[in-house]
C-alpha cells in the first residue's frame, strides 16, 4: 500500500505530530509526504527518508487568498499526487486546502484526523468551521484523538463504523538529549503553562489560583510560555510576583529548556479537545494538573499521572498544585507513571500501526464499492 500523507501546516505541535506519524508509517509501507516549503521543520522532513512533494503555500492572510485562488497551483499538486500512484490519501490534520485537494482527487480513499471536532472558544471562525465540515464529509474514514468526540461526529451524520479513535502520540522528541528517565524527585517549585495563549486555555483561572498557591508555598513560581495575545491578562499579571512570561513563538529546539525547569505542568483549559502539551510533560517525567474538559481525562489518569479538576475552579486548581508542590515523592511517582503511559500506550509504533490499519480499511471499503 502506498500512502500520500498531506500536511500543509507550517509550525507547532501539528507539525511535530505529522512528522512522527510519517516516520511511523514509513516503517510499514511506501509513503509520499506533501509538505509546505514554508514549514519550519522542512529540514526534518527532508531527513526522514520519505519521498517529499514540496509546494509553496502561504505565510500570511493575503498570501492565503492569493494562493487559494491559484487554480494552476492546485492542479499541479493534483498531478504530482496522481504521479505518485497513491492507494490512500491521509491527512494528519485538516488544512484549509483539504477540501480543494479532495475535490480534485474524488476517487481516492481519504483518511482524515480531526483534532478539534468542536472549535475552541475565541477561535470559532465560520470559514474554518465550514471547511472542516466539508473535509469530514469527504473522508472515507475519520480518526479522532479522543473517544469523547465520537458522539459529536455521529450528530453530524457520520456513522460510527467510519470513525477510529487513535490517541495522540508521545512527544519524547523534545526530551532527547536531555535529562533521562527515571528522574530524581524535583525539588523545584515551578508551575509551567505552555502553549499558544488563547481564551479557552483558562489562563485567567491560573492567575486567580496562583496567589492562593503562594500563600501556602511562598517559594512557588509560575512560568507562562507561548505566543498569542497576553494583553487580556496584564492587569492580573501586574498584581503577581514570581511570574515569568515568555510571550513569543517557541522553536522546537527550545521546548525542552522550559519543561526541564518545571515541577508541574498545568492545563487549566475551560474547553478543549486534547492536548499535545500533556505528552511532552510525560516525556519529561512531569505530572499534569488538568481540567475535565474534552479528551483531557483520557490523557490524565486522575491520582496516577496527575490530578483532574473541574474547569474554571481556581480553588481546586490551587489545591491540586499545592498538593503536588508540597509532596515531591508523589510528584515523582506521578511523573514516572505518566512517562510509562506515554511510552507504552502512545508510542509512535503503536499509533502508526493503528493509522496504517485505518488506511487499509479505507482502501478496502472503497475497493469493495467500486468492484
């Protein structure tokens, strides 16, 4: 079986996820990857041994409009994909061009991973929502990273037999060359919030909880790292001490520096699907305090790999953080349990095998219809 993997994003956790999936699939079958020349990890793609189709996409809103209406560009890509003689098209993430590519290649079976079946607060864009719905309808099979959202797709008219649930893979790539497991108990007092700053991430709740944490753990520190608009939180931040904000895009080779400084990773999301930050935390042997939204309870085993709390509850967040900061042995045990979970349940060989099987099933289903 030959799979053409289409990932046209430029950066972030999706870029790493897609690269790791490509490597895992490449160990099982022929893979051709369609990638953007604007991808920040393009050199990593070139080092995979996977055959690449590199195309120029865009890096701005105006560039998106110009490139999207350039039909010759899309037809050229169609011809390149067809020349690769694929059996299946696989999208590790939906892109704004996914419906266009699918429309130009109507007979190929298509497997699409849907990362956010429900768009997040502050990010609900009508265009994105429409294009995602079209991409879902065009797919032969759909992959969800969390079983929580199966019902969401079923309500959109997608039969359950077309849905595969395959959890997010581990992100130990960020920890390679850094502190190995098993880790000694971390005597630090640093809480880490990592990731793009957006309304649904619950930063305001974290900032409400931090003074309560400091009353019981005076040496506690908070590290907030990520790009996005920090302005809505400036008033809260000005009233707090021992909070460090790194408000910029973080390159892949910097990620490990911040996780190496952390004692606990906090994910106080007020809504969400799943989190790529949690697999990174586990690869560094760090416990996670997260909310019971979306698929986060499938990633964090309450009392084993971290602590789950209700969303929007600053008091519960503070209590969970104080519990772990004041108990290094428990923190260490949870961190080790998270590491074991990631390396056994989320390793890329296992995830890749499941994606490969989803692609094989899609091929079989389309073949049986056309016979």
